[in-house]
C-alpha cells in the first residue's frame, strides 16, 4: 500500500512542557488512521504539525515521500492542496456572510480551479456529502450542526486532496448525527480513495471509522497498529482506561 503521510521521531515542546515525544506513524492511501487520547495527549499538536501549521523541534513529516518541512513556497502551495482540514466547529470555519455556494466557490478560487468547472463541481460536492443541491443557496446560520459539517467536508475535498486531517470533526454533534457524518467520511473514502488522519478523544468514534490507531498519552505513543487488533487486546493500561470510558456511536 502507498504511504501518503508519515512522521518519524516527531518531538515538540512548549517551554518545559513536552507535547510530543518521539512520535511516528504511517498513513496509507484509502485508509483511516485514528489518533486518540485525552486532552493534553498531543493529538491536536500532531495534527497541526502534519499540516505544517506548527514546526516540530525534531523529526520529519513526509507527504507522499516528500519532506513537508523542506519544501519551498511553490512546492508548499501544491502540497497544501493535497492535505486539507475538516475542523471541529464548521460554524466558525464557514464564512457567515457567504452562502454555501459562495463558501465553496471561495475554496475553488483559492485552489485555482478553472472557473468553468465551478457549477458542476459544486453540484458534485453536495451530492458527495449527501446534501440536496438546493443547499447551494443556504446560509451557514440556517444549517444544523451535521449539515454545516457536511459543507465543511465538501469544501475540504473540493480540490481532490490525498489526505483529510479531521480534528475532532464529530465531537460537537449528537450521537445519531455523528454516525451519519462518519458514514459520509466512509462513503467518500470508498469513492475517492482519500486517506483520513482522524483525531478524536472518543475511542468509540475511532473504533467506528479507523483501520489503524495511534494511542497517545502525554505526548507518548503507548500503542499503535490495526484498530481491531489493538482494541481486542490492549497492552497498555491507558488504552484499557479509554476502552472502559468509551461512549457508543449510534447506528445511522
């Protein structure tokens, strides 16, 4: 399988606080890596590092085999189109002064998609996230949390990226809506082959969507491997604690 995103020996400190210590992983095309841990475990710091929003103190991050932190401005612009973020709170990520259609078209312009493709691409994206095409005229304040997150997903996949970084992308949603949005991610992955770097504090969410899992505790990797294998027989006490405390993802 092709490795689309990888990190090796990543370290990051903030003053005397070590947020990440010798963290490594590989994410393969068409698969989902779940990154799980409690608040302060380092998972969101790792997410910012793989998007080159935060510079590590040591270690490397590679996007499709290229060192993300060795790229010049031109190559970095291309790389940023290949790795996109789905945020925790789409209501803050969507421009409230723009309709859904205009939010998507703003993304098209930012990624330099040909203007002649915008209308067709808008329809395609709404179809892909299971929203009626009538939503093109809706305003962000008119959307439910699940609908807003679907728009955020549509915007993130506008340029057909290789990787989506999903930072607590369903944590603000009701359990039943969580399942619907998680299934949207799974459908997109089957259709497009996009890889998901899925960050969550909730092991039930990770169990529901992930092929592989990386368990972080206070910046350290305590377990990693295929999700089913790790959760069936966790070797670390911290993973067992997360298992005992996990919630339930409602059936869609």
